[in-house]
C-alpha cells in the first residue's frame, strides 16, 4: 500500500538560538544608535588600534573617520602624555583598577592643544578583549580652574600686602609720635636758654 513517511525534528533549540540572535542584533543596533548619538567621544581599541569611533570622536579629534580608524590613539596625543596614557590603558585592559579617569592633551588637525579626560572599560566580544573609551573635552574647565587659581593667588597676595602694610604702619606711627615729641621738647628747651631768641616754629 502507498504510504507517507514523516520525519519530525525538534527545532526548539534552533528557534531559541534564532530568537536570541535577533535579540542580540537588536541590542547591538540600539547600542550603536546610542553611541552614535552620544555627546562624548566614544572609541573601541583592540591591540592598541582604534577599531571604532563615533561622530563625536571624529569632531573632537578634528580628523575624518578614515584617518582615525586602524591607527593608535597615542598618535594624536601630546608627546609628554603618551607614556602615561599607554600605562593607563594597559592597567585598564589587565582588569586592575586604574583611576576613574585620566586627563591628558591631544593635538587636533591644526596642531592646537585640546585638554581631554578619558575613562576606559575592558570589554569582550567575538573578536577578543578590547577597551571601550569615553572621552570629553575639558579645555573650558581647565581654563576656569586656572582662572580661579589665579584669583585665589591674587586674593592671598592682597591679604599679604595688607598684613605687611599693617606691620609697617605700626612702627611708622610710633616713630612719627616720637619725632613729634622730640620737636616739642626741642622747642621748650630753646625757650628756656637765657639770652637766646625763641626758636622759630618748625
């Protein structure tokens, strides 16, 4: 007799994997949209090379995307700060606890110095360990700190000058009183000498 042979296969695991994959892609897309719109510069480093940067990073460093990706971030850092930043990244990648943020200077495309602050987090993806960097421009904050420090120094200098003036005025006032007493004593003595004319007032 003709018959139909049916093979049934349990695909629940495959469906679950596909659902997880879709959820992961949605999560990655949402994360990418979030990072692309972030006001701070965001970058991913792997093997000391920049593998991803967001538009804010491109704007901060003043260079187009293709001139930044696959290059070392230290290439854009002030020469005096490169070693310190490299050590910070190494500690971050090793999982030790570096300072919450590091301040250093970068050079934009015009060679202008920009003060920035970076926080780095170790991450892991399908390609291996990497660093996620969040960087912001703190040039205005540094200028404000310098201005406030200068104002504090000027205030301290004013207080010091006032103290010095006070210390000088006291002996001067004492000396002036003594000179006045000497003058009065001299006038009295001149009047008392017989045969001398009274001294004219000084």
